[in-house]
C-alpha cells in the first residue's frame, strides 16, 4: 500500500450493473453536497433575518449528515485520503501568510 494514502480496509461490494451499498452511499453524499451548496445560496440571498434563521439550522443538519456519511464511507474503506507532504504544507502556509500580510 502507498505510504501517502490514509484509508481503512475496503469492504468489498458486488461488482454488477445493479447498484451496491457503495454506489448508494456515494450517491447520497453527492446529493448532500448539492443540497448544501443550494442552502448556501439560499442563506446568501435570504431577504430577512427570520428567513435566514429558518434556513440555517436545516443547512447545519444537512452538513452534519454529510459528515456522518463521509465517516461511514471512510470507515468502510470507500474513501481515501492522501498525506500532505510537509514541504507542501509549509509552502501553502507561507503563501497564505503573505496574502494576509498584503491585506493588512
């Protein structure tokens, strides 16, 4: 296994034309992402405080649910992460620090 990849052992699913558990949960996560983007648009365009306060908790619930779906996918080995190299992290940090200083 690649030392730069962080993942759990993959739970195997049937490879058929029919949807399997991994397909369903991937579809669910994609749907959650689409919904949360649309809630952000709604929050940005909310014309008054009452409307904003009605939408925000729904947005938070949607994001919390998405996080749980992601964690389940990661637990089952269906989602992998890549370790960032230390020099890349340092380089990005330096770039952002410079940008912040330019704005101050």
